[in-house]
């Protein structure tokens, strides 16, 4: 990728095409925005801000999946 976005995603180095928002990243990796929490560079990203939060090379993200049960 010529214009790669390099991220650390749950401790794993990954490369994506740019530009990319948090919402775009979640869609690209197949996660439902309603069922995850995202921390970017040690700060929680509010779910309402996912579409406007642009990622930059070097960002570190932790994504936690919520699993329902009963």
C-alpha cells in the first residue's frame, strides 16, 4: 500500500488504506459499532464520535467486544 495507515490494534501491528475513521475501521474488520468499546491512544472514544474520529499512523487502539448471554 502506497499510502498505508499503520495502527496497533489490540497489540497487533496492522496496515490499512487511508483515510479511515474509527467507524470505517470497525466496518472494515467486520465489527458492529453498537457492540464494541474503542480506546484510542489510551482515551475512550465515545460511540457517537466514531464517524468523525479520523485515525492517524501510529495510533494505538484497543477494541473490546461485548458478548450477550443469559
